[in-house]
């Protein structure tokens, strides 16, 4: 297994639209294992392949308290979302240190395959619902800060660029 580098906002590669996974094979399972290791080591509850510069429709999530219930979603498709919406605090491993309230559908139903090729439908609420929607946005090239006002986005971009420059020194 290996730790993967996470792309940081405003890296333009975060805006790449991911392509469907063509084969669920050992190569893909190896990327899944690396993504899970990277997510746990970074204290994240989710990670989209886009964030590790792999532009395939692949997400890993674990919202369990014991961090022992990994969820692997390959080629996830949103089949239904509630009209009912809720606002919750979000963070992102690609935008370290930034948290803000984002409004999303309360409940979502998603169809996906797991790493063994098994298809499954997941109906999610609460943190799992938020996390699934956040990660599926990544696969479409969207970062959560892009829901915020242009003023906030500009400030976040400046802060990220400054901190990346400071780290390079
Ligand atoms: O996509 C990512 O960068 C992962 C992201 C997922 C996420 C967190 C909170 C709301 C929506 C989506 C993170 O895991 S950021 C880490 C973090 O701030 C966090 C960790 C545990 C619970 C809540 C937030
Ligand atoms: Zn994110």
C-alpha cells in the first residue's frame, strides 16, 4: 500500500471530470487500498479519486466512529435526492483549514459497484449523505468552496496560494 499525494485547491486538475471505471480488477483494487490508507492517515471521512489525480469515477468513504466501515463506490450514480435540504459544515482534504456551511439534499439514493463488482443501492442521510454528495461533486470537477460567494472564494484562493508558497520555502 502507498500514501498518495492529495491535490490542493486551486490546482486546476481538481476541475477534471472523471471518466467511468472500465474494469474492476486488481489494478483498481490497489488504487482503492491506497486511497483508503491516504484517507485514514489524513483524518478524512471521504476521498474522491480526482483528489489523488486519478480521473476515474471512484470514491472511498468511512463515516463510522471506529473507522472500520470503509465504503467503496465505483461508478456511483445519483438515482434520487430529496427536495428537503439541510445546511451543514463541510471541510475538504484539498482545501485544508477551510470549513463552511453548505446546503445539500437531506437524503440521497445512489447506485454504485463495490471493489468486487457487486452492485448496490445506498440510501443515505446525515453525514453519509453530505459526504457522498461532496465526493460526487469532486468527480464532476467541483470543489465545495465553489458554492460560496465569489468574495469568499477569492479569499480562500489567496490564503491557499500563500500557504502553498510558504511550504515550498
Ligand atoms: O473530500 C474530502 O476532501 C474529504 C472530506 C469529506 C467531508 C467532510 C465533511 C463534510 C463533507 C465532506 C473530509 O473528510 S475533510 C475532513 C474533515 O474535516 C472532517 C472529518 C470528520 C468529520 C467531519 C469533517
Ligand atoms: Zn473534498
